[in-house]
C-alpha cells in the first residue's frame, strides 16, 4: 500500500479579497494555538445550505477560487456575544439574505 501526499496549490492573497478584524485574528490565532496548529489556517467557503438548499494580521485565511468569486471584499470579524457570538462574515456583494442568516444572493 502506498501513501500519497496531496500537494496544496494556493496563491498568497491580500486584504483586497477579505479583510480580517483584529478581534477575529486574535481569536483565530488562539484557536489554532489551542489545537497545536499555529501555522494552520481558517478555510472560508461558500457552500450550499441554509434554507435555500483568504494572510492578514499574522493569521492565514484560505478561500477556494469558486468561493472567492462570491466573497471578495468581505470582512471577517469575531464576537463573544452570548446569543450571536462567533466568526461573522460581512459580505458587501450580498444583495439579499434569508431569515436563517446563512443564505445570501449576490
């Protein structure tokens, strides 16, 4: 049995695609450190779901090319709010949202 190592082919981006707030960067760095993966990355992707069926601040954000078409110019933030806390993406390309908070149209 042979094992194959997958080669990751990615481009280094910049904040023109997605900017990351300082709070989000600190939280991401903390989570990666907790997992023992300080050189890891957060992957941001647009996936099907909801009711309708990218290095910054010394942390890495990975966005696949297809998702990048939909999230360019977005801002990643983090909140510790008890009810709506967590990572939040503000997408200026979204022209409509649904009530579940996960689906959007561009």
